[in-house]
C-alpha cells in the first residue's frame, strides 16, 4: 500500500485493495482513512523511507550470512557451549525449586502471599 501511495496512487478503493490480514475486514474504514491529499514531498519521503528499509533489510541479511559463515567453523564449540548453558540453567531451576519447597515448609503463608 505504501509503495502504491509513493508511486502516486491516490484512489482509496485501489489502495484499500492492498489491505492484508485484519485490515481486510475493515475495508470501508480504511477507504475513509485513505481519503485525503498526499503532497509530492510526502510521497518522496515515503519512497525514501521504504528504500532505506530495503537497504537495511539487505544489510541485515548480508550480515546474517557473514556471521553464519564465520561461526560455522566453530559449530561443535557452539553446540558444546549451548549444552553447558542448558545444564547450568537446569541446575539453577532445580536449586530454585528446592529453595521454594524449603521456604514453603518453613514459611507457608509467605510463599503463598498471605504474610
């Protein structure tokens, strides 16, 4: 829809046809919202912003590929570190569970939010 507006489309009916997901159910309201005047300057700004979003998306994709390439040689190490973190997290959760049980036995009203 924004691309169409940036390219000069100003017919609310045509623009409303670009609606997706939940906005499809609100086409009449969308047509009302799309009535109005958009200046050449506003269209230029919309184009500029959309181009910038495209540029940033391309840069993110390029960096994702680069990181994946550089990390791939360390895949075994990464998997080992992931397993250590999971073991550590599981130990922490078990300790927390044990602490809560002890507190519940010693201070049952506090743990239940009554005291």
